[in-house]
């Protein structure tokens, strides 16, 4: 099961990188969302995928059983889902306001602060 999830994680990372490199703001936002899901799935996979043994420490032992799932990555993922959703909602509103103000979704058309014939920045020092 872990090998299938590793393939899915690699696919999520590839798709998110492709979407982040595009010039459309909506595609960038979807890329950020997919990247967050890929990281959450990666953390979840590192915490072991077992459902038969609960992560409870037996009486008299100092650690849970060897085959139990780690509860810490699951708690971290629940927190990351909430933070990721709020970040996506904020960025979606920010992108919508930028679209309303500039009437453009392409990042090349959104360059109002840069003068048209300005000299290029130095490539090295």
C-alpha cells in the first residue's frame, strides 16, 4: 500500500509543480492546494499505515506496540488541513480581488508597477 501512495505523492508533486509554473493565477492557486495535499499525504504515509493495532500503550509497557500507527503525524495533518484550507480561501479572495482590480488572470498582464522601458536588473554582481 505504501508503494501505491508513494506513486500518488509523486504524481501530486509533479502536477502541483506544473500548475505553479503556469502564468494563470487560478492554476497557481490550485497548484498550492495540491502541493499542500501532497505534503499531508507524505506525512501521513511516514506515520505507518496500519489499522489493526491502535496506538495505545499496554499496561506495564513504556511504548506502543511495534506495528501500531503513529498518532503524531495524524494530529499534524489535521492541523495542516485546517491551515491549508484557510490559506487557500485567503489566496482565492486575494486572486479574485486582483482580477477585479486589474481585469487580468495572466501574471504578465498584471505588471502595473513595473515601467515599460525600464532597464533590466543585473544578472550577476
